[in-house]
């Protein structure tokens, strides 16, 4: 197993039995060939273009949305679940469970609103 750190994948290709990754990097060959490929893209929340500033939703220093124990953000009635949430475990099953919990919290909140 060879690791290529700080390399940006710019193109993938291959042929029968081989995978070829073309990378932009400082060290090593600009092309890596193998039988399998694991591409790790890192953990960065994609929250920059959600308009959170306009809604006044708080984020932490890394861009994750800050929530309370009921997954509610700094703005009452706005919730965050899954990978964009600060403190998230970054697991699919956890995100699904959080999403289901948010639905329950929203139903609870709507039930308290006068008709």
C-alpha cells in the first residue's frame, strides 16, 4: 500500500484490471496505477453556500453548524443533522437517526403552535 498525502486527484482512468489516478502533487509521480483505489477527500462541512449568515445561524471555527441537544441551531426552529453538525460522528446511520429525531422535534414544535 502506497499513500499519497496532499495530492489532488485531477483525473481517473483505467483499463481491465487497473486503475490510473492522475494527481497534482509536490512529491512523486503525477500518475499512480494500481488494482484498487481508495480516495479520501477529507472532512470539511459544505456550509459556505447555505446562506447561514443571512439566517444568523452560528457556525464554529471550522464551519460546522452549532446545535443544542435537540439539534436546534442558534435560530429557533432551524435544525441541523448529519455531517454539517458540530460534534457529528460522520456516520450515515447516525445522520439518518438525527434526521428522524429532527422530524420528531419539528412535529413537537408544530403541535405547540396555535391553529
